[in-house]
């Protein structure tokens, strides 16, 4: 599958150039899901809140015990990244069935 792009040469001539289009149905769904509003269930909200509280506690411990340095900044940045990915895992994952059979 190709997309067409019109290019104007230096002499003003129009040329049509074929550009490969690599998108798939799965990649389109992933991109669309990234921009969709997420309304967590009660269970998801509680798990996200628990993670945020634990990460906040750890961030304060790093801030208290580590002197200001590049390494401290990196540790806090990576912790922030960890929080983002963990919350995204809850948001994007399947909600488990908690019923008894």
C-alpha cells in the first residue's frame, strides 16, 4: 500500500512520488487508544492510587537520603517513568474476573 505525495521540482514541475505506508490495523487501534479518554473502574482506581502512594513514598525517601546530583535526578525521573508505565499497564490491561465461578 502506498500513499502519494506531490513534489514540486525546482523548475516548477509536479511529480507524484509513491511513499510506502506501513500502518496496520493493530497500530491504528493502538494509536486511537492512546488518545481515548480513560475512565477507570473502582478496582483500577484503587490499584492506581496504591501505586501512586508507594511511588510517592519512595520518591520522598530518595529526596531525603540522596544528595542533589545527576544520579538523584535520574532516579526520580526513572521513578516517574515507572509510575507512568505501571498506571498505563492497569489502564490498558484487561480487568480480571473476580466472581466466584
